[in-house]
C-alpha cells in the first residue's frame, strides 16, 4: 500500500482498530497506525496533512 491508497488504508485501519472513532484520531497516531499496517510499503516521510485528512475521511466513510 502507498499513501495514495486511501480507501484500502481506511479498510485496513477499520479492521486493525475496531471500535475506534476515526473522527477522534489525531494525525500523529493516524500516521503511526498507517505506517504499521501490514502491506504498507511507502516512505513515512511522504505523507502530509492533506493525505492524512483524505485517509481519515475515507475511514469515517468506511465506518458509516
């Protein structure tokens, strides 16, 4: 997975962190959780606020 795979990342986060409200996750934790996902193989330094926002929104959509 790469940073741009927001939907795939959101599904993986929902599976890895059931019961977590994605609206309450701060970007520091979100960044760490994404980089810890099995199959994630992108440069941790390549993310930014816009990418993390997109991932968080996709996770919110997945949770609904």
